[in-house]
C-alpha cells in the first residue's frame, strides 16, 4: 500500500483517522495526500462577497492544513511517510471521485462521526463507499487505535470478487498478524442448506489464520449485525460493487448502510467483478 488519500475537515475525527491508518500500515512507507474539500461560494451572495468569502475560506484552510500535516509528521515517529496537501472547492465525495480517476490511490480514508445524519442521502462516508471507485476505510469516532487483531469479512452468495482485489487486505492482515473471520451468511436453514464453501478464501489467505463462521440470516446486513452484537471485532470488511443511481440514492448497498453509522472501522473493497473480471478470476461460492 503506497498511495493513500485521506479526507479531512481538520476535526478530532479526522485526526483519529490519520492516527488509525498510520498504526494500520506500520512501517510500510506510504505517500499520503490530505484532501480538504469545501464549497467555494455561499448561496445568495454577490460576486464580491463570494470572492471575499472564497479567499477567507482558502486562507483558513491552508493554515489548518499546515497544522494537520504537522500532526501527521509527529505521529510518523519513524519518518518514513510523505505527506502532501490538496484543497479543492467541491464536496468531499465529488473531489475524491474526480481524484480517483486522475491518480491511482491504493486506499481512501475518512473519519465518521457517531451519528446517522440523513438516512436517505447519507453522509461523506456513505458517499465515498457508494460513489468512489476505490478501496476505502471508514474510521468511526470511537475506534480503537490499536492495530486490528480480529478482522471480520462478511460474504454471502452475491459476494464475488477478484483475488487481486483482496491483495491490500491480505497485506494488512500479514503486517498486523491479524486473524480473519469469514462470516458466511446463508439463508434457508430450515431447508438444510449447507453453509457457503470458503475454500477459495482459505487458499488465498493460506499464510493467515482463517476461521469460518457460518451464520443464517435473512440478508448480509442482518448476519453482520447478529455477529457484531455478540462477538469481538476490530475491523469489518465488505465487498462493494458499482450500483445504479437509484440503488445508491436509497442506500441499498450493505456497505453504504454500514458506513452510515459504523460500529468498528469498516474496510470497503471496491470490486469490478461485474465489468471486467472473468469467471475464472472470481472467488466462488
């Protein structure tokens, strides 16, 4: 993992996101780009007022960014990472969506406050998960800063992806000595249907301790909730695929719903399986 894009509003939540991801990647030298996106022109104002407001916002953002980078440099005790800044007059998700096509980022990171905000239109975290074509980590306000030891990856019949798309997760697990719990969610327990086979995952993560945890639930979201209510988890991993406009609008993606109010850090793995991944590359179930 070398290129990381982190959205910041200079709050405590953003500072915790930096702290968390630095602990997560450890001694793996990385290039950070800190993005602060802001709306440049107030509504219903004259051109002169808008210009003056823009200048004030930009100047204040530059000063805040210098302080934010100074904090990151203090947290980088081994001085192995590089930190760059970027200020854009746009929404955070819009700016990240644009940048994801301009530059090849390995990971996008943002903090998340412990409030649901708008259940229909979501928040910055949900916008990133459902609209930005890249792997993302959402760090909740109350996240444990220690590297994850118990990582839960939730899968069901629809969770197909390319092995290559799991390489970043594998590197994180190896670096932190993490245990991977494969939460395989199945329906129809009454019909005696066997749990989902997970041998492909075991083969791919063969150097990592992998534990199967089959669970029966109506859907993936319910299965995840059941597990998190009774078991310890330091990070949750889901697979996210590109969806239609209406699906994205009403938060039908499980990853988007979880990002709205994450209980633990959420890693959303963006999959292109529906577009350019062949059947031979898919993880099978």
